[in-house]
C-alpha cells in the first residue's frame, strides 16, 4: 500500500500522456502547467511545490514518533 501510494504520488508520465498537459489532474502535472514554452512563472511553480509538500510534511509530523521508533528499533540490541 505504501509503494502504490508513492507510485501514484510521483506519477508524471501516465497522466501527462493519457490526459494531456492541460488537465493538470495530478500534483506533478499541475506543477508542469506552471512552465511555459518560453517563460516560467516561478512564483506559481514554487507555490504549487510548497502546497504539494504540505501533506507529506504533515503526515510525517503526525507520525514522527512511530517513524523514529521504527528507525531505531533495529539498532537496539537485546
């Protein structure tokens, strides 16, 4: 379930090819729409990247105790 969630979160080419760049259905294709052919709207692009990272950071902060205990669980001998 974690790997399929990461696959869907990071998927770029499938929605871009199937749905086209104008729909912007996923987060990555939405960020891609901030890029123009000759210009880049950096403000819009960085705002979208910030909004895309907010759910991941919030999930990590809410599960930080479990995440750290899982990392250190294998390091303790006994």
